[in-house]
């Protein structure tokens, strides 16, 4: 690989790594980068890993080319340290992505397009959770609030969203706490206030 191509690739991987790090930090504070309107969350680990591996490869190649008789041991030690750091960061990013992965099965957008609700289905409890975000653009949203649909019993297609000025009312089929039989299935509601500070 020529020097100019190596520099170009190093810059590309550095930009990719910087973008993913900034996006991950922003996501920790509730500001999420979106892809086709869906927050990326754990998927940000992919550009992070690609940027880390690519930048490490470019640096190792650059150090290999700069080896001289007297500096051979130092350059080899630097290459080993870079590879170890890259491996650790990729493994940590992959583990964090697995632990923080949220899969949205459905979504609904408010009439004015300012807010969007995402439905997260939980296979273990059977009670889905609705997350509400404020939309700044199709590529950037800010987390506002969430609510679990307690007593949910039915299909997710039966869930309806009613948007008001300060909250989203979620109407869903289920059983209230005082239900006695299957015939007591009714329409339950949860309000998710999104103008929270």
C-alpha cells in the first residue's frame, strides 16, 4: 500500500472511529443517531469496531515501514501494544452492544412529526415497553420517556397511539388487576408524558 493511500485510509478510519465515539457518548446522554428513523443504539459498535481495526492496521503498517535497526524493538513493542488495545476495545464494544441491544418491533409518529414512539417487545415478560423520542430530524432523536404496558394480552397490531400536546396515550388490549377471567379482557391505557425535563 502506498503512503498516500495509507494516509487516506487512516483518515477514513479515524473519522469513522471519531463519529462512533461521539455518537456513543451522545447516546449515553439521550441523544441518538438514527438510521431510517430508528435509533442505532447498540449498532454503533459496528463503526467503532471497523474504525478501531482499520486504524490499528494502518498504524501497524506505518510502524513496520519505519523500522530501523536501532528502533526495531521499540516499533515491535508499539505494534503489539496497538494490537492488544484494539482487541480489548473491540471485545468491550461487542459485549456492550450485546448487553444494551434494544429491538423495536413497531413505531408510530405524532401528527406534527415532532415525536415518535417505538415499541420494544420483551419475550420473557410478554409486556412490551413504549419509548417516546423527540425528533429533530430523520437522523437525530432525543429520548423523552418510556412506559411498560402492564397487563398486555393480545397482538402488537392492536396497540393504538393517541398523540396529545404533552403526552402520548397508548391504548392496548389486556387485563386489569381485578380481572377474573378471559372475558374480562378490555382496552387499557397508559399515558407517556414527553415534555419532561
